[in-house]
C-alpha cells in the first residue's frame, strides 16, 4: 500500500500518511481536511522499502541492482 505526502491547504503543514480504504485523512496540526495529496517516493532493495526517514542512514556500497549479480556489492 502506498504512502502519500500531503500538504494542508489550510495551515501549510506537510506530512506523510498511510491511508487505508476510504478513510478521510486530516492534518495532524490543524485537523483540516483540505489536503493536496502527492505520491511519496520510495525504493526497494533486498525486499525492504526505504522511505524518507531512511535518507539519513549511512549509504551502503551496493547500487541496488536487486539481482545479486552486480560488481558493486559482490
């Protein structure tokens, strides 16, 4: 299930949220429901999803080929 970035048009707060089914998200700061929804970026490597929260993690030497046959990590 995708994560979405939201921008609250009422207060300008930006946040990320996983919304299930027909749930109506609201801004955690002002509880406004006039939101601009944007698809979050993500990548998959080794079966684990990386999110913006992982951006500060140290980078590995693997380029993320996923096939296990590249020279950068093997």
